[in-house]
C-alpha cells in the first residue's frame, strides 16, 4: 500500500507545483498593477529637465487682445491653462475697454501664469465696423509697452496669441530660439484644414493657402513669432489701421521688419500643425432674462 501511495504522490507532485507557481504569478501581476509611462516630446523634455537653469531661457511674450463677450472668461481660461505650463512666459493681456475691468484683473491673479501685464485701450467705434481689421490698437499697445519696458539687451520672443486659438505646448519651445522671425503652419484657417509656409532646402519659398495667395506673407497671426530685439530695433513697426484690409495685417506688419528670405521655418520645416484657429461657438443665450432673476450674482 505504501508503495502505491508514494508512486501516486510523486506522479501528482509536479502538477501541484505547477498550479502553485501559476497562482503566485497571477497574484504578483495583480499587486503590481499596470505600468504607466509619461510620453514627452524631446524638446519639452529638455526644457523641463531636472536641474536646468530656466532663468537662462529667452522670455516668451504672449500678446493677447481680448474684449467683453459671454465666452470671454471661458476662452481666457482655456488659454491660461496652456500658458501657465510654459516656463519663462510673460502674458500681456490687453483689453478693448476704457479701463481695466475687475473681472479680467481677478482672472489674471488666479490664472496660475507667473508673469503677466494687464493693459487696456479702447477701439473707437468707427473702427468696429464689419470688414475692418480687429485688435489693432490692442496689439500696438502691447508693442509700445515692450519698447518702453524692455531693453535691446534682453533676450525674448514676441508672439501674438489670440484667445480663440488652441496651442500645443511644443509650439512655444519651437519659437523660443527665434533669431529674427520664425514661422510654422496653422490649422483650421482660410477655409482649409491648414495653411503653411512652403519650404524648400530649409528656406521659405511660398505659401500653401486657401485665401489670397498673392499676399506678401500669406500667414495667420498665430503662425509667426518675432525676436524681441527686432521689435526694439524697428520702433515704427506697428499694425496699421489706415489702408490695411482684413486679413492683410500680418503682411503689413511683417513687411516692416523682414522679408521672405529671412524667415525661419519651424515645426519640422513647416510640416506639423501645433496651433489651431478653433474659435469658440457663439453662446446661445436666448433664454437669458434681461434683468437678473437669480438671488446670487455669478461671474461667467
């Protein structure tokens, strides 16, 4: 009987061990759980590398014109959520108003953006007609502030970041090394999925655009950045009000500071879209009462 028992025991033993090993492996997988890895673009990884001296980076000056409307705070919030993640960025927010509003002031203090300047300038009503260029006075006010408060020795890059666009964080690292004027594609603009500078052998030679390809610089406001030194050395370079047509402000401005042969293509020779001209849908307020009925005043 003993011999029969031991023979069966040794026959079953390997199978018992296999089951025990499988249970142990399954328990270890359960305890460890899934492994997550953070994806990062190489340029972003270099910028945020531990121990890197961020104060040595050129400051990016993001100029944003804004005006009162139902979606204003929502659009500024979306933009702030991007800008506050960009190291060494100074946000210049310019209101189209007779005075700086309390709403925008409160918003900026809570935005999480470390460096910001709050300006205002009112656009005369005669310039607010349909078909006229917009935000001219606000962009020029920001340029004046830069020329009055920054020197030619300071390193920086100027970018016109409208509040109705969507921006990739990579875009800001692409523009940070701008020597004079850098350019890149813009998505959802001109009636096309994107518009872009056409690059040949590392130089801009033309424009892929759906509107007015004859423009000297057939590019959207979100599609270029300018070195701060170029702004300082060109004190007369402004956005023109008289004689400038809608869609031509970019060309009218860039003609004053550069030419097509000097443009620096970014975003893999202008083959990647890192900014989109999204625009927020107009708010539907058809049921909003003319006089406040709620007992609480809520800022939106």
